[in-house]
C-alpha cells in the first residue's frame, strides 16, 4: 500500500504579546498631543494678532491705495489739473476770470496723508456694501439723528508767489460727503472766496453723483499784494448742484491767511462744518420706521416736529409733511399728512404704508419733506430728510436699525436739511 506524500506539519499559531510600554512607543503620547495643541493655538493667535498690527495696516494701505483713489470718481478728467485766474489790479478787484491749461498735479501730499486712512476707508466701503446682507450687526455709534453730523472733509493747498504777487489756491479732493439727492448721492462743487470780499468768487467743476470727488483744480489770484493777502480769510464752501432748484449747501471751511506760512504751498485736510447761512436751523422731525419682510412693506409714522423755521410773516408756519417713495431716482408713490395751522411744534401721529419688495430695498429712498402751506402762493419747503442705506450717517443708522429690528417701530429724531 503506497503512501502519498506526507503533509507538511503546520506550526501552532504564534501568540504575540506586546508590552504596554512598547505599545505606547508606536503612537503619540498624551503629552505630545497636548504640546502640539498648545503650539497650534499659539500660532493661530499670532496670525490673528499679525492681521491687525500696524505693519499689516501699512501694507494693506499701500496695496489698496490705488484702487481706493479711483472709487466713485467716474469723471475722466480726474487726473488733470486745471487753473483759473483772477487778476486783481492795485484796487484789489477782479478784472477777469479765464481758464488756463495747467500741468498734471503733484500728489506727494496724497501719498503722505492717504495710507493711514486707506484701510479704514476700505472697511467702511465694505461695511456699506454689506449693510443689507448682515442687518443684525450693529455698530455702537453713540449718537442719534440730532447729534452733530459728519459732513465730510476737503483737501486743499495754498501758497503765495512774491515775485508775481499771486496767491495760489488748489482744490484737490473731498471725502465722505453726505448725500443730498434722491439717488443717495450728490453733485458737489466748491466756491472759493477771499473774505470779506463776497462779490468775487471762483468755482470748481461739478462732479456728478460723487461723494468722494477729485477736482485737482488750481486758482490764481494775480496782482494781489502780500500786505492785503494776509488780511483776508480763505473761505471754501462745498455745495450740491441742483439743476431745477437752489443749490444745497453741504459744508464750509475758513482759514485766516495770516496764520498760514505762504512762502511755500501748504496742504491741509479740514473737516467741513455746517454752513452759516441759516440752513441748519430748520427744526427737527421725529419719525419711526417699521419693516415687515414677510409683507414686503415699510410703515412710516410721522410723529411730531419741534422748533420748525417760521416761514410766514407772523413768525409762524402752517406745516404738513410729504412722504415720497423713490426707486432708482423715480417717484413711485406719495403720501402726506394734514396741515397744522400756525404751529412750530406740531404733533401729527400719522402712519403711511409702502409696498417695497426685499430685492428693491437697496435702490429705495424715502424722502420726507416738511412743507409750509400757503393759501395764496406757492408752498414753502421748510426742510427735507433722505432715508436710505446710503444717505447721511444719521439716516443710515435709522435705516440700518429698521432692517435689524423687523416688525418693530424704530423711532429717531432727524435734523431737517435745506
């Protein structure tokens, strides 16, 4: 009987024993993981701190300076410099005004003054664009509609040429001007005076739909003895151009020339102040806004007014309020209150509802106009308020609060404007 090939004998399965210390040697220990976590958190904190340090702000300011300079300046002539001349004989009167072609401006002062504010300007512009996207984020501005409003600022330079007896004034640019038009923007220009002479003035060009205009225009007051120059006050008035009505004052700046070193061109940044022509004493209006996103509506409640400007001969007014709903510079709907006879502190308590789809909120403006009713002549405008997400600081705050608090009536006092 033959035997087949012997089957190989399988060794018994080996049993592997691993010492606990040897097991821990193959993977990270608890101490190593803890140290790694601490290093990761430290690096994250370092990165966050680096993002807000001054060095990074300077780098960001340089990086975004070029793009910020061109924001809101569609005028193709922004980079050009223009000269306008007033020749003043010995009597100090203006003989003629003629435009003279100038050389491109030197913006060395811009390079010196811009970087520190470039990052803040960028943040402000981004915040404005995101107002409708994140209505719940509120900034603590610490002021309401009756506090002092930011009217923007203006950059200009001034100097005197002793050989030619010529005073040179250069209007460079302005920033953060308030909106004066229905569209939430303005058409600004500048008037230049040498007070106390108000008869002779020079003006810049109008920059259409621009809250950060660049003019770069140079003005020459020729034949002006230095002894008379130092007796004058340089007065700049920024206005909003209106084709069909009176130009609206935005703000003013004045600087006595005897306090300026005129031996070389001096450049200034000055905050605009309310114009001293009485436009700031028109009274105040208390109103509330209530936004209902599900109904796509805004309810405007005209509550009361105080210290209204007297428009009648008897030292009083007959006020009423018109409320216009505007969409993309077009009038959509109008409502108005009753007339309150002979009253400078009227109480209205009238509400008006407007249908506004959510997608139209960005281009919507509510214009509030306080009027004085005249029976025998045309009704007078006492003052106006423009409410939108891109109006003045007080108006924007009210609009933003309305969006952030849906279905709640948000009340605020507003200063009436010309």
